[in-house]
C-alpha cells in the first residue's frame, strides 16, 4: 500500500487514468559508487518510471518508454533492460516479476520480428500487439497523449476493416501521424494510405520511416505541402535510393508544384519503378514545360507503367498526351477534354487501361476507331452521353481482340435519349465484354436483356431500383454480382424479393452491402440464401444489423457449409462493440465460416476465390461516387488553416544515467 502523499506525487507525473500502472514496487538503486538508495518503480503499458525516496515522500527522477527499448536480457543475477536513453539492471526478488511485466508490455507493442534482439525463449509472452497499443506507445514516447475522443474514433475506424485508411477521417489524428503509421503498417488489409493536406512539419519524415517499413500498402495518396521543400526533398531522395517493391501507385492530390519541386519530381521519378503515378487536382503554375519534360523522361527512361491526371488544367493537353500515350495505364479524368479524338487516338495503342471519366462527349464518335489490346479496361464514368455515341462505344467492344471491362457508372442522358438507347441496345452483342459497371444508371428490360446475353464475369448494378425488371435477374450467371446500396438508393426490405429471384441464377458471389436490410430480415434472408445452388460467397455488411443474437444465429445457420463463405459484417459489428464489449466481434466471428487470409491479404488455398477477392478489393465494398465532372478550381496557395491538435502533453526526461537497481 502507498500513502496518499506518495500517490499524489505519482499522479503529478503519471496520468493513471490514461496509463494504468501494471506494477508499482519499491526497490533499491545502487549507483556506480556502490551507494544504495530506495526507489519506486512504476510500470505502465507504455512507460518505465523511476521515483527516488525523499523522507516519507518521493520525487520523480526519470522515465523511459517501451517504444524505445533496445535490449532485454536475463542472467543468473537478474534482469537488464536498455532503452535509447537509459539502462536499468534489476536484481533481487523483484527481478523476475519486473522482467515478465516488461516483456508483456513490449510484446503488446512490437511483433517479435521487430525486436530481434529480444530472445523469445528468454521472454515468452502471451501478449499480442494491437494497433491501438502501437499507436499510443509511439505517441507517449514523444510526450503526447491524444484526447479520448480521438482514441475512440480510431478504434471504431480500425474495426471497420477498411482497405483504405484516410488519416484525415478523424479530426486531429494527423497530429499523431508517426504513431498512426507505426500502428497500421502491420495490418495486411490496409492497402491504400491517404495523407491529407495538413501543415505538420514532421509529416514527410513520418512518411520516410513508413516507406522503409511498409510491407502491405500498395497505394499512397499524398496531399502534404511541398513548400518549404526540405521534407519533400528528403522523402523524394528516400524513394529514389530505396525503392519499396510493395508500393504500386503514388498519387499526389491538391498540391501546388513550383519550379524547384517539379525538378525534384523529375529527379525522383524519371527512372523510378512504379505501376502508376497520379496527379489529382494539382497545380503546376508556370512549370508545365518542365512537367512535360518529366512525362517524356518517364516514357523513355522510367519503368513506371502508367500516368494519371485528374481534374487538372493543361495549356497543351495534346502535347501532354503525346508524351504519355505509349504507357500501359492512362487516366485523363475530369480534364474537360472532348473524348472523340482521344478514343480514336488512344484505343489503337495497345493500352491495358484507359480512364476518360468526367470529360466531354459533344462531338460524334468516329465509327472507325478500334480496340487493339487484350485485356482492356475502359472507364467512362460521370459523363453526359447521346444514345448514338454510347451505343457506338459499346458495339465496338465486339471487335476487340480479347476480353474488355467497361465502367459506365453515373451515366447521364436526356429521357428521350435513354428511350432511343433502349432501341439501339437491342442490336448490340456483349461479346468480349467480361465486366461491366452500370452503377447508379437508368435501367430497363432491354438493358438487362443485353447483359444476360453475354458471358459477363462481373456486373455492378449498385444503387439501382431493379423492381421494374427484376425478372431478368434469374438469367444472370456471372461470378460476381454487385448490388450494394448507395446514398441515392438502398433496397431495404425489397432485398428479400431480389434475393429470392436470384436463387435460380448461376451467381458465385453477390454483394448486397449497405442496403439497410435490418436485423428483422436476417432470418428470412438466411432461409433465402440457403436455397442458392451456385452461390459461394456473400457480402452483406453495413445493413443495420443491430441484434447480436440474430447475427449469431445467422452465422450458425451456415457454419457447417464449408463451401460457402460470408463476408463478415465488420461495420455493423464494430458499431455494436462500441455499445458492448470489444470481445463481441471476436466471439461472433466464431459463428461464421469466413475466408482465411494470408499475410498478403489474399484468400489462402482457393485460387478461384482469390480472383473474386482481387476484384472485390480493387472495387472496394463501397465504390466511391465519382466526382470527376465537378468544375476544376485551381488552388494557388497552400493551406495555412489553424488546426486544434487535440494533444495532451506528458512529462519526459532525457536522463542518461546508468541505474543499478537491487
């Protein structure tokens, strides 16, 4: 037991509500001269505190952080732990207990492979690192402790299991970027990292560290200011000198590039190896010529396979296109260009993927254009069409040398044009169309009939009321059928009718997420799903499933069917865990037959399911509403907005004395 005076002194340094002590014990400090003095050791989840005894009270002496651990060793005399700024040797009867507690705390932060200098045999521990522990350990070591609201929101956000992690999703989280990146770098399901436009001086340095350690993130979106340029230059130098084989796409978004920073881009990417480099809503100022030189160098010298431009202004767009047209992947979205000449010019060049979304279709398409590559993906989302132009484009796919993917979400036409399109589509043949995204579009019996005539593998009719042509659903035999709800339309109770019709189809994987189906319909939905003959997997997350008992029964209903998977409703369950106990999700998963993931995030031991999962991962459960067609407004200045950081300060010490505790 400790006196109130001692506890009061501890509370001056240790916030015991935030850092609940795992151990508080008296021991003896022996200095290098052999003089012994009593000390109090306080071990929390993230820190090792030392207080020296003064009369009947104590005084704070030093703190070390488990995030900074450099060595842990046992010997016949006791236990030795070394931090970046202190070394502690523990002797006597408390040594074994302190060693076990320190090991537990360290391995609640680090995986064994991250601290190879610590012997697993000497320090066995049943603790498991969690993203939250890693996040807080890193930040506490810097003297920071986020507000509880930020911590709660981070727990909820991570529990959703999203492949995309947006640091800007939680207000104030960007002030702890180093801790965030340390926390998420070991999560294999996070494949897209988004860094918002924030004025945090250490942000580029945090990205440098993340670049070294990243094993799973394949796409990085960066909106950080590049001026002053020191941080940007250091990051650029890092990715030039040490390529990361995992990263496939780097996207710069909402950044104003000046001459010196364009020069940095040139030196960094002119010989870099990436699948794709994207510039989204960026401003080049007066540096377009220098930028065109970079594009020319990428085409001739770099191993970069694709370039993307989204919502940008170019004074010489044709010159730009001439610099990049020999690449495999090209995005020219929301640039205000007429697509007729682009279609004719680019489709014959053997591209693997072309995204012209959000551009103009005022000019009539030339009937003589050809598609020369196999496979090929064409994205023409968010565009105003005439019936004849859209029909020409769809019809031309038949002449392609192999399978094609067409993305035509959010297509806009006058009502009279849609009626004309209905008459034209009867003449079309979906031969060579492998996948089609018709999300949030007009639908009719004629369009549904067109889709059922081909050999489509993937179809998305997300955000569409299918009640007027539901009879055609039974004729689909694709592998992947996407009926996820959008903010514009959700099926709700109508999902039961749609799923009943689909039971006679030959669909392998159906996505009905985000449709607000509700717990009251879970039992009926389970009975309907059990009647499918070919269905192998279903995604039904974010459907307002709020009844844990009903979810458990639903999972048990299919748990013995080893050939059928349910994509676990992470979002619904994460909302429930905020109201109950965090173990709810873990226990609930035991009632579901779930796909098993490898460390790379793919499904282990099932080649067919990996094909489905790959498409599913690429499209995301909830494809974002496209917004390429918005008017582009050039941003001439970097943001200087003042932001509340939500930060609490902790006391820290740089005491480097050697301590011998006996």
